[in-house]
């Protein structure tokens, strides 16, 4: 019996596949669970329409992702975080912090899970991070992590320089 799979079925096929299976398997397992339908001419036409709609939708998603990638490509996100003497951060910079800063400064909203940070950033410096906007569209984002200047430390430094100049 020829069938069209409605969903992915382990060890059988993917959604939309047209397969030949045993009659009993189709009637007793696939049809009652609504995993497949019989491959009639009308069902095959519906499948073709569904495939063309998916392709059009995929093209639109890629186009939107490419537009967003063009905006992101020229952006450098500057993060000021508390850091120690040798550039080690107190805590770390995560993908959610980067996503929030990108939305705050540039107005570009990106899901944090699309930002590909292999491990959190723990040192001051310049980083290039990949953002997966779509399966086929990956863009690089420049992130500059700087040490946050504490006002109290500034005052101490300026006082220390003033005392050294007087001596």
C-alpha cells in the first residue's frame, strides 16, 4: 500500500515521504495513530501544495535573516563589566547579556539561544561571536568587553596623583 507520512516515523521516514508499506502495518498502526494517510491522487496534490508553501516560507525566512545579518555585521557591542587588576571579570558575559545589550543599543532583537557562545566570556578583550539567524544564515558579531571604571577607584587614583605632585 502506498502511503504519505504525516509526521516523522522512526526507522520508516520523514514527514511528506511517499512510501510503500504492508497493508496491515498501514491499517493497524500508521492510520489509527494518524502518522500517515493513503497516497490517493488528491492527497498527493495536497502534499505538492504543502511542499511549495514550505519552500516559499523558507525563502522568506532566509530573506529576513539576510536583512538582519546585514544590520548585525557592521555592529560592535561594547560591554562594560566589573573586572579585576589583570582583566579577569567578576562573573562572566553570557549570550543573554549580549542579546540584551544588542536590543538596548541597536534595537535588534535576537533570541539568546541563537548566539553561539561556546563558553562564557571571562576576560576583558575583543571577541567575534557567531549568531545563527537561520540554518543557512550565520553572521559574526563583534563584542568589545571593557573593564568598568569604578568612581571610588577614580577618586583614589586622582587623590594619590595629587599627593605625589605635592611631594
